[in-house]
C-alpha cells in the first residue's frame, strides 16, 4: 500500500474521517482524526501532536519529563500499510502511526519505533519474528456507575456462546474485513469472559493487529449496547484477562522456523533455548513492560493461570514461558514460545519489543536457561525450599517493584533508549503514587474501560 492506494481505497469506500492512532506509554490508544479532504496532506506530513502526550499519565495528569512539556511537537506519521476502513463504521477509517520529529526522524519516545529497532537488531542476527497477542476480554453491562458481567456462563460452555452470539459474529466479520484471520473462539472461565484468537503475523503487524483488535471489539460491543473490558482484572472475583504473546524466530525469508529442532526432546533448537535464557534472565524487570498497570498485579497471582513465578515448562500454564505442544503434521510451523505474564494494559509495541530485546540478549550472549527453572508441575504446589533451591521466585507483586527492577536493568533501558525509558517510568510512577493511595474499587473503576 502506498499513499495513492490509501487515497483510492478511502474514496472508493466513501470514507469521510480517518483516525491516526498511536498507543501511549499507558497502553491507551489515542490519536487525532482528519477529514478525508486533508488526507493527502496528512499522509505526507502527518498530524502534529504535543510532545507532552508521552508524559501524560493514565489519568491525564502531565508528569515532569525533560523535553515533554508545553513546548514542541512531534508528528503522527501514518503507516500506509495499516489503513483500514472500519467495518463497524464504514464512513471512517483508521491508520496506525509512528511518532516522528518535525525534522522527520524517529522520536526517541515512540513505542512503535522501539519495536522496529528491536526487529532490526534481530534482522542483523538473521532473524525475523512471527508473533500474535491472544487477548481475553469481558463483555459487560452497565447499571448506574457499576459494571456487571454479561452472563454467568461456565468455562468453554455452549451457553456462554449463546449469550455472546451476535456480538461475536459481528466481531468475527469485522476482524475478517480488516484482514485479521480468526482462529478459535470460546467463552472463557470468567462470567461474560471471551477469548477469540487470531492468526500470527510478522511481529510489527502482530502489535498493530492487537490495536485493531481492541478497537474492533470495543466498538462492536458498544453497538450492541455492551462494554468490552480488556483490563487485566476487571472483576476482582472473576478470572483475569491475559494477553499471552506467542512468538517464534524464522530465517530471513520466512521459510524455516529457527526455534524448531526435532532432535531435541522438546523440539526446541539451541537458539530457542538461548532466547528462553535471555527472557528468564530479564523476566522480573520485563514485567514492568508487560504487566504495566496497577490492575495488572491483581491478575498476576498464583493459581490463576496468569503465572506468578520465574519458570518455564512444557504446556505449563502456570509457567511464565510455556512451550506449547506441537500440531500434528505441522510441527515446524507450530513451534513457538508463549509468554504468559502479559495483559492488554501493556502497550503491544513495548511489550513485544521488550520480550524480543530480552530474548536477543540471550542469543547474543549465548545464554542457556537454568535447568532448575524448568518445571512440569504447578509451582504453587512445590514447597518453598525447593523453589528456592531451583531458583524459582515470585514475579514482582506490585508496579513499584517491577518498575524498580526495570530501572536497574540497563540492557532493557538501553534498548528502550533514554526518552522512552524516562517518560515510561514517569507515568508508571504517577500511577503508583495515585493508585497505591486508593482502594480496589477506585483502581478497577479507572482501569475497566481504558483499554
Ligand atoms: N485468564 C488467564 C490469564 O489471566 C489465562 C487462562 C488461559 O490459560 O487461557 O492469563
Ligand atoms: Mg484463555
């Protein structure tokens, strides 16, 4: 897709408004909208945005970050490859953007550029990544100022499917119309909780797809008079919403999955083990990028399949990294690692970029994961002394704990770069300062409908 294709498609579909979106340091999707008459100009020069937006907290309180005050702007530069006419609002389209400086360079606080930089680092090692985010979400109704789950259905139950039927059918149609291929659907464990997975894609596209997915689900649900919540723990007495990330490393032309080795007892290559070694080495700090909201830590607890320990294991849904069993007849293609301590309050570019940075560090340094952290049982059922002996620890239990670890992890902060690190940590600190002074109800109210 080039600029001419975008203009042609917009005209053919009768689009009037085109939203240029980005995802901020809080995981919030924001942006500005142009009338189609200005689209040609916007494709060339973007839309101006104050530099302050990346220092804006999740409660819209501007934090003090050098160079991100009232003076100066960046541009929302739309990527033509992301143009989508919105099936649920056909007079509108969206495009996802990079934040670039007015002298046309990538801005140091642009999350999408961070992921691109990590993919370039992978490419230098001859690697390309396929990935997918696997979001869970609740359908809810609102009564006064309180939300309630759509139904009381059981995990995988056909009755849950009945309640959500019309919404799910419309979501599927809308995702397909935007080129996202649907893989599986089922009513999840929580009352009103849904899981509808889509097909993997090249890593940048996978992160873009997650934003398109969130927009689609929220808007389609809204048209049905329902609220869709991607918050990590929207109902304290129900299952949490994970957004597990599956990924695999391929050769440059995408013909061979380099994580696959049939000679290994787990079908994993030496490269895959190095990648695991890197992720495990940085895992506690990485949590600040993948479980980045106050509400994330209400989900991240033992016994809830969200994972709560630094361990990895085969088909282990209580391990931070699961090595999923392979599809019969498609062993090479289906080899992947599933990173589980991640939710949709994460910025998908930052979360995926962070995981890839950690994994590549393992590859570059030839790390091997510790044998003690390999586990094929629920770590919560292992006696504490054995966990300690095996080097298996609890993941950070608060946003403050994880952000302190991130601050100290120079590999991750160097990868993020100074502007992204500083602005990211500033808005996380603001969240901690505010929400740690309030109760669970306040926290949930301000996370329920933010993602
Ligand atoms: N809802 C769980 C989570 O918070 C995941 C359940 C599952 O394994 O699909 O991650
Ligand atoms: Mg699930």
